[in-house]
């Protein structure tokens, strides 16, 4: 085990039924998630699932022309590769590390066996899947209907919810790729948020200064996604 990391830092792993913990924890492999690392490309066979801790992974849709747009962010509340349990043997989108940290890796077959064995685990992971689908649908609506200002506020809040600190390390170019807008638009909006005293941005580090005002500036998409996680998985995200 590296440092002081524990499987319980991932909320899904912490919420596993005791028998499932006893069977799965010995098979967890802790490893680093460097910024920008691609865990899966669309179409890749799912051999492992990843449970992030102190890190964020973005799920991206990639077009045939190479353009990408973010569908969801996954942090210590969730798991990468959940489609393996829904009958899909291949990844339907790209999974790339948005904020560096660590993750526990588990062979997908082991999770499938436990999923089929434990009704309690089935309920847990199906609730998580429903919450993730809500986030995806709200992201799609947000990217089509709301301003860049609102999109960036939503994205910052969702990302910071998935970390244990109020600081996010992220370049404006990477943010632009995730949100699906031009870098100049991100620069302009980030400057406005900093001038208003909501965030501090310096050398790729974004520090949240005023959450209530940032939430007020975001569109309803953030609260819809967060409320669904809170309803289905009340242990999963803490603000």
C-alpha cells in the first residue's frame, strides 16, 4: 500500500457489504493516476475497473473527427468501468485522468462475480449507475442550453465535490477540452470569477473561495446532478 491510502477513501468501496469487502479488498491494487493518463479508449475491452481516491477521471465522448466533449466526472464517490456490469464488455467512451491522484484497480471479472453473488452490492452499484446517468444527461443539456459561465461553474463544483480539498490543479486548455469550448472563453470566464472573489486561479491551480456564490452563479444542472447523488448515495459526496 502506498502512503496512508485506504480503500475506504473511495465511498463505493467503503460502502461494500462486509462479505464483499472481505472477498474483494485483498485483490485491490493501488496505483498512481498521472494527469492526462488515458485509462480506456472508446471500444477498449474492459479488463479492470478503477476506484479513484483523491483524483478525478473524466468520461469523454470522442467523435470520428477527434473532437471530444465531457459526459461526466468520477472521483472518490464512484468507479470507472461500471458498464461491465450492465452487459457491456467494452468501454463506450474515453476515460482520462483530469486531476492526478491514485486509484484502486480491480479485475472486472471479480467484481462481476461479486455483483452476481450479492443482492446488496447489486442495489449499491445500480443506484450509483442511476446517479451517474443523471449527471451525464444534465451535462448534455447544460452544454447545449447554458452559457459558458454557467457551464464552468457547474464543472468546477462537480469536480471539487469529488476531491477532499477546495483546490483543483487544471490548465485552462484542459478545462476548455473538458467543457468543449475555446480556451479564450475559459480564460475570460475564469478571470470574471476571480475578479468577483469566487475563485483564485494561478499557474494551473484553482482554489475555491466562495462556494455559496459559485453555486448561485451555476445553472440548475449542478444541483440536479448533486441532489440525485445525495438521494441515491447519501454517503458518496460531501461538500
